[in-house]
C-alpha cells in the first residue's frame, strides 16, 4: 500500500521501451541524440513526474546551454511536445537553468540549478502549461508542455483502489513534490460521489479518525454510523473535514 508499483506514464522508465523510444527519436534529435555521460544526476526535481523526463548535468561546457535531458518517457508529456534525449533545457517558465562558463563543473552550482528547477515545478498545478526554452539540433526553440491532470497522473502511477463511491491511489515519493509536504503517505482522491462529501477530487487523505489513511480505514468510514473526521491536503494546505454519519 505504501510502496506503489510505478508503471508506464510519466513516472516509470522501462529499459526496453526506453531503448526503442530512443531509436525512434534519434533522427529527430540530430547531433544531440547521444547524451554526454552525466556527472550530476538530478534529485527528485519533479521533472520525471510532471514532464516525463529526467535531467542531469554533464560537467562539460555544454552545461552553459542548460540541463541535459537524460531520458524521455515514451508517450509522456515531453515526448508529445517533441523534446528528445540529449536536448538541453535552458529555461523553464522564464527561469534560467544555464550555468555560467566560470562555474561549469562546480558541484554547488549544479545543485543550485537543479534546486531551481525543483522549486519552479513545485508551483505547477494540474493542467498548467509549462514553457521551456530547449536547445537541440544546433538551435534554441520554445516548447510548451501541458501537465496532466491529477486523475491522469494517478492512472499512470499505479492501479487505483476502490471503495463504494470512492476511488483513490497512494501518492508515494514520486508525486509528493506535486501534492505537497507530507502527501507521500496519503491517498489521492481520483473520484468521489456525493456520499463522500465534502471530499473532492485532488484531495490527499492523510488520516481517518486519527488513523493513517488506508483502504481498510476508508471502508470502515464508508460504513460508519457516526461522523468521521478526515485530515487531508487540499491545494497543498492541511485541512480537516467531517463525513456525516451513514444512515
């Protein structure tokens, strides 16, 4: 329950699929199709979850062009927008990800750039457009990536769990950067009918009557004849709601 199996979508990279996708894109990527050996792999910046890519820095002069796109998830948001492995991302939503020539290879500068990327992505919401300035095939171009909505991200991460009137998935570490601090132990609401009011799609359930949220606790809440207190994250803010007693 607490360790979702990541498959396909924007958060999983299958080795065989990755190789086939790279071959299929090689002609489009041109000279940048073969990434330089990466020196500083990214922390969990949120790029893999939200954009369908992983990024790194190579410690070479090409870091002055931006962060290296190390992998592109096939059929993910970045792939659909034409971003290729080996491209460089110079800007995201107007924030520079380029390293000045004197700072190339400096670990502190590399970490600063990756933190800048993570901070920018923390402000992104479901359905937002993310504007990138991308370098590839010898030129810069502007690319817009549409971030999937919450239900699309959830469907690509792991199989949903269902109780009567409610469908949820575990958030886990991959999506925590997206839904807020503490959400990694919660359950993301994908669907909720009127019997679960005031829960909403996009809420992250943290605790049910003081107990850590899991499907069994929600089943008990759904059958309870007494009011049930639910603590949750809504738009990255912690709130508490009460489910009314079932008749």
